[in-house]
C-alpha cells in the first residue's frame, strides 16, 4: 500500500514534454538544466509554432547575460549574423515582454525571468520562435568582459501550446 502511495505521488508531480498542464495547454518545449554559453555567442532553442501559446522561464548565472525570444526566422537570422561577425541590416530586440537582461539579485547571482517572477507570458504571434541565452555584446548587451570565459546558465524553460478541446 505504501509503495502505491509513493508511486502515485511521483506520477502526479511529473509533467513530460508533450504532457498537459492546467487550462487546456500542452507542453511543447521543456528545458531544465545548466547550459554553457561561449563568449561572443548565444545558446539557441528553436521552438515550434504554439498557436497562441505561452512561455515561462527563469535563468540564473554568476555573471550578466541577456535573453531574447525572436518571433520570426528573419529576426533570428539577423541575431545569428551579428554573433557570427557579420554586419546585419538591423539588431532586432526580440519579443518586448519576454526578452530581457539578467538583473543582479545577490552579490553573486544574476537572474532573468518572464514578467511577474517567471509567470507564463503569452507569445501572441505565430512562430517558429527562437529562445536565446546570449553571452555577446549584441545590442550593447551584457558583454563578456575583458577576460571572456564561458558562462554557465541554469535554465528552467517551459513553452506551452494552447489546445482547444
């Protein structure tokens, strides 16, 4: 009997990729791990179209970094060209409510999150989307510094697709 209770508790807490969460939403992307980002580069997660879905994330590191959510391939290609050393036509800022610079929260920790402490934020446009942890000087962002080294960012990211039942 005790074993069943433990298994039921574990199963209730698990939400696999592709699983459902409250409000008729389905998880389409889930990342929860440390990510190494080289200086002058960005780590990219391509996200499929979510049909009016939402994103939520919290990211932490011991140094400044930027987060961008590009909502079109053309925006992302301009970012990619910039970090590759080219001179693109523009430097799009990404989604205005989701893209942000990490803020210093303690002497040794910087954090970036969706608005309201990492709550779900509606994407509001069609995709595909490109989620980027940036460790470059893109848009005069959080520069790698004089002695650039790889940054380790712990990312907890969930992207949901709105499903209509």
